[in-house]
C-alpha cells in the first residue's frame, strides 16, 4: 500500500490509493469513516477515464495514528503534502462532510494553482457553530455531548450514530450489511482522532475560505440529512461561492455516497465533464 510521510508535526504516514489515469480527482472522506466510503465513486470515476486518488486522513483507516494534529491547519498541510508528492495539476477536490472543510481550508491557504474544480458534498462548511454572528448554527453543547459519549464508550456511540448517518430503517431496501461495514471502518479510527475531530468540524469557521473559491464548484446535499442540516451548511456555502452549482438530492441522508451512489456518480461525472 502506498504511504507518504507528512511534514506537519506530529509527523505520521498517510495511506492513499491512486488508480486510473486522466484528470486527477482527489476524494476526501468524512468522519468517522475512511477512503473506503468512496468505493462506488472510485469505480465510476476510473471507469470514466479519471485518475482517482483517495486517502485516509491522519488517525483514520490505514493511515498513522499520531498523538495530535487533528485540526484543519494540519489536515490541509497533509493534503498539500499529498498534492505535491503526486505533483497533481488540474485536480478536482471532492470533500464529503468534514472533508469539505479540508477542501475549503486548502483553497484558503494554498490557493487554486493545482485545482481546476471543487465539490462539497454534505459538507460542514461554511460554519456549524452557533455564535453571535452565526445565530442559526448548532449550540456548542451538541458537540460537547458527542465528545463525552465518544469518550465514554466509542463503540456504543457509533452504534447509535451510524443509523442516523444513513437514515437506516429495517426493510427500507438498503443493504443490511452497510451498517456493520461502516462500523468496521469507523472502529479503525483512533479514539483520540474520533473525539478531537468533533471539535475540529464543529467549531472551525470556513466562511473566509469559501470567499476565495474562484473555480467551478459543485455543492450537493441530501434533503433528508439528519447529521448536517442543509439550511445551515450547503445552502449557505452555495450562497457564499459565486457561480456555484447547487444540487439537492431528494430523500437522501447524510451518507448518500452509499445510499444514492448511482445518483451521486452521475452528478459527479456530469459536473466533471461540464
């Protein structure tokens, strides 16, 4: 498996997959999963003639489990290491949920020199936390409660969290194996990363970063998302990114990369080809 050594402290190893050829598309996963959440998208993109790169964020999947660095300054330094290590040009950055934060902060810090397009899928951008200048946001007590539950019993927390990730109900037609598969992927995340990333995605302000988006951008969200409410995330991100394309997927939950995979794949390929 390919790895690269990160430059930001504490240094660790990032695992990535690099498949296909053509224009590079970098897939950045959500919390608490790994690059494995992109299985359907990797297949569709490579079959369509794109080079697909997907990596595990530090602390997740097969990447190293360091004792820190679970903040967006470090995450985007890691992403920049990947971009320069592979010398990616004319790339498309696709971020799901907390991965949308990496896309936004990368553009904010490193610019668009290597980036042709971006996609924010069920993203936590522009800013989830309720503050005086963001009154519609989520109260800090919500993320604090998540942190305490994950600290107390991470496995039990995931048992409760993941059904809402997919809006899972018995007999709804979804594969019965999706939840145990997702639990297996999430269990591989370090306990420290599981907790500290809640702070990162719940409190980081990306509003200024979105103002630096100058490339074509797709913003997509499910209208049945129970995890990241559309009205305080993608709707506002779309408003902040001039000329962005907004797609609201009817009936889709937060984890629509799995539940609405064909619809998402068609949407991505249409956006990439436009």
